[in-house]
């Protein structure tokens, strides 16, 4: 079963979503005007494909940091460098100080790169030495020297589509020449207070295997510095990288990492609960060539992963926080998985992969006529809108409410751990949203179609589809009573288009979709 699931195209869509959180992916630029980014989706598709292909982590890192500098990377490498372009930007309103704006944008690149790949908050050293970790301001500016020659470009590429030529574009962070831009330490981060010039480098505390930076020929198209950084990050002799990755994989299987602050392994971060286990998992990653799928299989075949979620008094007495992993922690489904599950059980999930983001129905009152909130007015959704939620167009100023309410990230910054809120508005959306009501109707129709019109059989199928288990005898009796009562109400307004039984079963389906059992993984 694990081999089948890991080989499924759905795997990349599920685990690629976790990486998109880290990469602060969105389809618009944010800030006041929130301009559209018409080609950002190509980075999203790159991530999904990379996970499905089980691309070695060293290659995955190198493509995103220095894809334009890699031999044979081609268009894939350019698309991958969108990692550095995903953050919010304000090019249409950057003010008069373009150089300060450029450095602010590179600060986002440095901060995100260090947190995502190294679990370090290097960005805190932009204005002064880090207040807690052994990272100096000079360390920060040595990293800036690596990225300082990059440009944010939309690079045209000629491709073929339906037999005709069309111009495609990618959102890339690349270099176009080997000319070195001098980098100075800026005291307090101010351009007006330049300090000495610095050379490219990595934090001194990690420089036991410091990278070597090439001296490029004038005819070359890049400095090669980012490639050297990527090779250093993914070097097997740099175990921090693989600890960070192993911890992220553990986190998404168990709900919390062995280090509870997965993007901060510094002094302010949490201590690992099981340091030897973390080292073991990192070593396995390295031994498997940085491929993630074997580590999934190792974890999921373990006795630890297969623990029941049931509690018992002795465990609660000894370890109430479950730090020792004596049981499975029940978790609520993430926002996208909740929406996808509603579509899956109703039989309406469209499994088409890739391409431009979809724009599902949104309430008209959320769509004022402004530059920022352009969104199509949709009266009735259909299969084109019912693709997996990873393909929903992410507009920073206008997140889809059903996702935003269930804690999808804002995409302003890298997101390592999503909030797990409990709000009354979540219940109100599940009870009243047109999308949920529609899917409840499709679920009821599916149950009748697959089990027949007999009430008990249809109710049993409804439970099996929504909750992956048949109803207990008591629940079956309660559900029959509920359906019979609703049928009596609807029989007074009988119509051929909406028979009373189907309407009653739709109400029951809506109840099940609102249940704790449906919303939580146990």
C-alpha cells in the first residue's frame, strides 16, 4: 500500500503543498495593488513534479538557489529559481530609493533560504550581530555577496503548444553576467552607513566545510557563487541540512517535529525531544542519496507511526504531552485537505494536474470593484473549479475564505508550522457555505446510486464514504430516525427533481461533513 501511495501523482500534490508553505508561494505580489503573477504557477508545478520524481535533495536545493548556473538544468532550472521570487513585492510602488528596495527584496531571499534549508534565522543579523545565535552581521553580508548579483526577471522561452509556437515566461531570480557587484557591510542595515567590503561566505559557525567560490571568466553568464552555496548546503558533510529536512518530514507525519520549531534550530528554538533519532533519520536521508520516499516508508512502517490514538490513564500520568510518542496525536485536517476531502467523498474531485490556478466561487460581497480584488463572479461551480486545492489561485489580498478560516498560510513569510485555531466561524462556514451544501447533495446522490434507495443501505454507504466506517447499530437507528423525520417534512413539498429521500439524506450528509470524525485524523 505504501509503495502504491508513494508512486501516486497525488503524493507530489500533498507533500509539495508543505514545501509551498515554506517557499511562501502565491500567484500575486501582495501589498496594496497585489498585482497578478501570471507565470508563478510554473514554480508550483515544478515543486509537485520534483516530489513525485523523488528528486535528490541536493539537486532540489541547487535548482532553487542556482538553477540558472547548473549544467543541463534548462528551463526547469529557471522555473526553480522562482523560490527567490515567491515573496511579496511592490515594484509598482517601490519609491525613489530603488537600491534600498532591492536590498529589502534580497533580505527576504536570505532570510527564507537560511530558515528553510538550514533552520537558522540569519535575517536577524542584517542590522547587528544576532542577539541569540552565533551569527554576526558580517555573516549576513557575506551571504548577501552571494546573491547580490542576481536580477529578478521574467525570462522568455520559446515552446510549443497544440502545434503552434507560443511565448512562455518564467518568474526567475538569475544572473545575466559574471560581473561582480561589490558588497559592503551596512551598519544598522543603512545604505548611508557603509562599512568595509565583504567577500562571499557562509556563517563562520558553520564554516568547517566552507564553500569555494569560483573566479568566473568575463564571458560567463553568472558568478557561480549561488551554485557553490547550494553545493555547500546539501553537502553530506553538512548534517544540519539533513536534520532540518528529516525533522520536517517527521513533523508532517506526526503533527509536530522532533524539534518543535522546524525553521529555528538556534538557541531560541526548541530542543529536540529525541536527538539520537533525529541524527539517525538525517543519516538515513544521506545514505539514500537525499531521496525522501524511502524515509517516508521507514517512518510509516515503524511501530511508533502505527500507534493508536486511544489514550489510557498510565500514559496521561507519565507523559500528558505525549512527548514520548506513546500514542498518535489526533489532528484536524489542514484547510486544503478538508476541501479536497469534501470533494473526494462526494465523488466530484477533479484530478487534473498542473496549469494555471483555478478561481472557485467566492461570495460577491468579498469582491469590491478594485484593482486588488479582481475575481470572476461565479453563480454555479462545476468540475473546472473542483480540482485539488493546491491548484487554487493564491491571491495574497483575497484568500479563499474556506481555506483562510482553516489556517492556510498568509504567504507573506515562510510558514514552517501552520496555526491550528478553533473558531466559531469555522463551524458557521461548514454549516452555511454553498460549496459544502452542494457537496453534501452530491454525496447523498452518490450513496443512493451506489447502495440503492433503501434507507438503511443508503445511510450505511453514506457513513462508509464520509467516515470510512459503517455506522454502529445505535448510530444507524439515530440516522434512520433523522432521515425519516426529514422525509416527512420534505414529502409535503415533493418534486421530481429533488425527491424527499434524497433531500433527507443530503441533510444527513451535511451533518456528517460537520462532524468531528470527518474533520479530524484519528
